[in-house]
C-alpha cells in the first residue's frame, strides 16, 4: 500500500529532474530517477520557474493604452467621440504614472481631416488643469506659403508703383530753368494745403506757420526765391503729389499723376543740386533733402541717400545736445525734430532694403533729447526760452508716438532682446530672450503708450485716431511675431504645438493687425508714409489667418477675418486671375480649403442654400480653376504630330493589312 507521503512526492514530480532537464533527456520522474541512479549522482527535483506571460501583440497593447486614456477623458468630461477613428502616432506612447499620469490632449481643430491626438515633446499636461495643446496648422503649409516671395500687394494708386527714376533721367541735358517748373500760384497753395493736411502731421520737420508765409510770398515771384526755399518748395510739391490718386491729380491740376511726379521729382533734384545739398550747412536745405527722401522712402536710392543725410546732420551737429556756436531755442527744437526724423528714415530703410538687419544701436542716436510735446503755434523764431509742454495730445502726437520706441530703448534693457527676436528670430535654436520676457516687454510698451499718449485721445479727431491705429498696430504686430510658429522650435516629429490660449492670441493679433492696417490706409493722412511707418507684413498676416480659418468656423472674429479676406481679393483681382503665379495659386487653394470648413458651418447653423452663402470671390476662384482644368484637358487631347499613336496603330487591334498593302502598292 502506498503511503500518503509517497503519493504527494509523486504528485510533485510533474517535471523532469534538474539533471535530465539540463541534459535534455527523458526522465522517468522516479526518486531517484533511473538516469541519476545509473550515473550515481544525486537526483534533485526543483520547483519549475513560473511561466512567462504571453506577450500581447502591438495592436492589443495600443488598444489597452487607449482604453485607459478614454477612461480618463470620460472621467474629466472630455468629448472624444469624433476622434474614435483617428490613429495615434507611436511617438505619443506615454507611460501612466498613477492618477497624475500624463495624457495627450485632443487637437482643438474643427477640421476632421486634421484631427489627431498630439502633444509637444517634453510637455507636461496636468489633467486637473486640462490645458490643451494642438498642432499648429500653419507649420504644415508649403514652403512658398510659410516664406512668401512677397510681403505686400500694391494697390492701384500705390505710390510705390512709381519709384524714383534714375538721376540721369530726372536731370536730362537742356532742362528748363527751375522757376519755369513751378506751378501756378493757386496750385502752389493747393499743394501746400495737401502737405499740411496729409504729410506734415506725420513728419513735423518744418515750422508750418513761418514757412507758409514765405511760400505765399515766393509764389508770386519764384525767380527771386532763395535756393534753399526753392528746394523745399519743390520737395513739398513732390511729397504732396505722391499720396494722391490719379483721379484727384486730374481733377485738381488737370494733369496725370505720373506726369506730375516725374516733373517735380526731377525739379527737386535740380533744386537740391543748385543748393549744393551734399556740402550744405543750411538747415533748410537738409529739410528739403529729407522731404524728398520721404516721397519714396522704400527705394534703394533712398536707403543710400539716407546715409548721406545722416552724415550731413552730424556735420551740422544735429546729434549733439549742445551746439557750437549756440543757436536759438526755436532753431534748436527744429534741429531736434529733423534729427529724429532722419533716424526714423534710416532705421526703416535699413530694415526694408536689408531684411533681417536689426535697429541701429543706441550709440548712433547721439545725446540729443526727444522733441517737446508742443504745437507749432507754441514755437516762434524770436522766443527766448522753452515753452511749457502739454500734458495731453498735441500736433506732435504721431511723431512722439513712433519716437517713443527710441526713448524706451534708452531707458530699458528689454528692447534690444525683443527686437532681435522679432526681426531676426531664434538664432541656432536660441532666443535672445524667453517668450515670457518678450511678452512682458510688449506689455510694458503697451502701458507706456496708454499712459503717455492714448488715455486722453479722442478717436473722433483724425490725428488721434491715427495715433491709436499706429500704437495698436505696433503692439499687435509684436505679439504676432512673438507668438508666431515660425519662431518656435519644432519637436522631434517636426511639428509645432501651441496651447489654445496662445493660438487665440495669435489669431486675434493677426486679425486686429489687418483691421488697423486697413483703417490707417483709409485715413486722410498720407498712405505711403503710414505703410512705411508700420513696415510691410501684409501677406504674412493674411496667410496665417487663412490657414487658421481651416479649423475656426464660427465666431465674431471669424466673421471679421472672412470680411478681410474678401476685401483682399476684391482689391487685388490678380490673386484670382494670375494663374501663372504659383504663389497666388497656392494662396487661392488655401483659401478654398478654409472656405469648405466655413461653408459646412454656415449650412448647418443658418439652414440656407450653398449658393447664397458663397461669396463672389470664392466662386471666381473655383471658376478659374475649372477653366484651367478644361484647358489642361484640351491640351492633353491634342495629338502629338511626332507620335505613331496618331495613326491608331495600337497593339491588339484588328487591322485590315490587305488594305494597307494595297495602298502602299498604289
């Protein structure tokens, strides 16, 4: 009879002994086994190691992780029903660590084709805060749209369509006497009115009350006018004609705008040469020179001549607070105004003509103070001391507003780093200052504008409205640059991610900038000086707005954005008609893609017909593309005269070769 102990031992011997298992021979599982007994070695039975769990397939592991993520999102009331068929990239395979695990946030895009789970590399997402990161759609645009070949579109009467011609053309041999090129006295006064209303409030480099009297007296006897006054009169004609439309020139002066520009630009050059402007020591000649540069501030010629004007100003001592010999306070104030206007022209010319170059260093400004906040009526040639500055806005409002950046650069250490970030962007992946510091610097400048200039402005006054427009554009443009994905480092997948708050700030900054640009161009003041003052970032703003409209389908700002896009296409029909321009075609395709998302939203929310919701410029874009497709099909259908396919001699066809033989014999 077998004892219970023996039974238990046999039951425990379910596996081979250690020796047989190592030798990989059959074991009879005895105690000892026959193999160990024959070899006279100890027979040992060890408990087998626990079997390794079966490794699940990759898809099962991924589905298990997704199930955990879905449970967490249900717990926090996150609706992910429309993303149930979206693939999750392996780069987002994050490890759960208890309750505070990191989860990828849902893309906030409303475009299902772009919906995906995404998370920036090394980003920490707190479930309790539910901050959502989304992939920036702009970053997936073509290189042509991310780096547009042009930055602005010229309007029909844009003065920059008529750049200053070469000097040999404006100064031909046998030119008439300068006094013969002056317009009639009534036209001289009209030019002066246009200058005072549209140009002078933005420049303020002459004293209007005293200069007006001298011009009126000289208009009746131009041959006897001094050379310096003659130069400044022709410069005023030129800078007054520049912002006018062709229709206004024809109505006011009975001549075309091109004719007037060519005549007065050439006459100004002749007058400046007669006054020896490159060696002059007369302040009025330099004033005429600067006005001539302001007539075409973005040309390469202006960028070169601006350097000469700076040297002339330094030779006259405009950059020094104390002059030798001493001058009257009136002349000193006019010298200060002229010097800072020269610095503005030089800084902007360098930026326009040399992309990527930063603002001039502070050492180039000299030690001269900024102009006083006073009206022209507060100044007089015979005054002995400085007038009391005004606490509120004056005629110098716009000038002081744009010069405040120079003053801010003198007082604070933040502007240099901010300007490096905005103009040059991150160099070798490193920013001159952190994004938080850049935001703080922009907020600081915004507070300065509000406290010093805007708090007492009345937007119903045209000059005050222009100042608010300029200040608003400067701030929104800086925010657009700082938040823009172009200046952000991509993650390991080559993507850029932003929070919803950052995306909203960027979109609103772009839309607001475009609104302010249009408001400034519609103002009564010189449009070409306004656009030169704000620089040209028009298309960069439009491209980002249109790109973002692919996932923004509803809201007040979305409606404003589509109005701006429609105005752009209405004012520039070449965007639709020029099919040979690949950039225009790419922009049109992007616009149509954004409109598809907008159309779906309108049809669902307003319950209207598709034709009623589609604006004319969208229909024109589609018509042009259909027209080009038809032309392409027609061109492909034209047979090639050098191909045998035209004879329909294809393989597999049943041909009557007897007919062909008869033809050849004939």
